[in-house]
C-alpha cells in the first residue's frame, strides 16, 4: 500500500475500496496505490493498516533532526511550486 498526502484541492486519487475508506473517514487530499492483492476485503484491511502506521510530523522531524515548522514550510513550498507549473 502506497499512501501520500497531496496538495490541497487534489482530491482523492485512489481505486474503489480505498476511495470509499478515505471518503468515509473524511480524508480529502490523498494519492494512494494498492500494490498486490485486488481483493476488496484485503485492500480495505491494508488501507486501515497503512493509516495506522503513518508517522506523525513530530516523529519525522525528530528522525531528521529538524523542527516540525521546517517540515511543514517545505511541504507548503513544494505545493506552491507544483501549482505554479
């Protein structure tokens, strides 16, 4: 399972069962790809498992020896550059 946050306004880019999970949870901007099984039951289980194992911005910043605000500013800058292209 591949999950990635997307810039605001992107919407949900995911296949069938994953899309239903994200819509139900209220996740608005995400890009997701299921690698492996196409069985809907297994895809839903893998989606929940992937969401449970997401790292918080605080833990990513600690691992990279950065401040959370630095990570978030880099994310916003990347979204602005993508929108400008």
